[in-house]
């Protein structure tokens, strides 16, 4: 029964650059450093990272079982990948996840998923990495799920999944574009319907005129795997899928986390990912009941 099952995510540092993973189309023969386990309190998922002063700052969703929603934590690692600090940096009255982190014009921005707020909100670091403020000029009123920004071919592009209808959350990809990061944004409409590879799942990789976009494979289970959409045509104003289909990302068998992966993000000479284990039993049932009550 679904009531007695629960997804548990474990984030990790992959010791290979994003480009290498894209080129070999998989995670074979790559060393992994796992982020700390949260035990029975919750889990860390959707890791995105940025280097600053020779330290790796990883921003991730911390899903709190007691509160039934996510907030954004930062985990700071030194060059030897030893954890120096972990701290809460962003919390709202609604669930937060998928904290896309990026630099633009000398500032650091975060674009977390917050569809239950009814809109998409961009944050700017006022004291990196701990303090953030909303960018009031940013205008994207739809509560886009897993919104993934990209500056390419002289424009800003946003890959995102709509919050409604509910089945679209795992099967539909939209693309919007803007001349400036703050907008105004023009929704180009529904780009793809494919439960096996439409919902964004990480940072895009640009190679010449092509863009490789990680997307989730939810054909069997939510976050069951990742695929790569190979996109072209950005300079002509209307992207298209090059090759006609997405490419499955090969993930070696993970003994402790065998049930999925749904984020792959670039962070300099390393890559960040999260892996899933489906937990079963009375404990997950109690957490699921609590979550339904909180909603």
C-alpha cells in the first residue's frame, strides 16, 4: 500500500565535472561523497552548488518530516570535501525545494521551487551565503515547478513544469524566454509531454549551439531516473529536440539507494546529485498520515 511507502533522498558530491558525466552519459567509475544523513528527521535533496573562496557551498532542500515541508539549507565544504558548516538560509510558510543557484553580473541568485505560494520568487544574496532578499522586479506569476534558468544565445530561457493539472507535474515541460533576468517573461507554451523525460532535473549544459537539459524519468516512479534532452535552435528563437528523443543517464547499481535519482547539477570540477530509497513500514505510514494532517 502507498500509505506504508515513503521516498527517502540522499544527496551526494560526484567527483567528476558535469561535462564528463554528460559525455560518458553516466556515473560509472566516479567516486562519491555523500552529504550527511538526516536520519529520522527528514532528508536533503535537490542539491545545487557554487564555489567561492575555495569553498563549495551546497544549497539543498531539507525536508522536515515534523513540519511536512521543505526549507533551504547550505552545507559548506572545504577543498578536501570536509564539511565545515550546515545552516538554514531560507524558510517560508510554504514548501521550498530545488534551489537553483547561479551568478549573474557579480551577484549570486537563488531560484527555489515554491509552487504552493502560487508564484515563482527570485532571491538575491545580500550576505552570501546566509542572507537573501526577494527580487521585487522579477515577475513570473505562475507557481512553476523546478524552474531552471539558462542564459544562452543572448536571452534568458526558463524550463519549467506547471503545477496543474496534477498529472502534468511529472510529465510536462514548458519553456519561457526573456531579454532580462527579471522579465517580462514570455511563455512559449507547452514544449513536451513525456512522463519519461519532461520535468527538469538539474542544470543545463551548453556545448556550442546545443543544450543538454537533465529531465526526470517518472515513467515508473517519481524521480525514478534521469534522462538528457538534447536541444538546439535557441539562436533561431524556437528550441527543438535534437535527435527526437531524450537519452537515458546510466546510473550504476546503488546498494543503499537503488530506487532513483532526480537531480544532477554542475558545481565546477564536481557534480551534485541525489539518490532515492523507497522506505517501507509503519514509520513511513505514520509520517504520511502526519503529512496529510498538516496539509
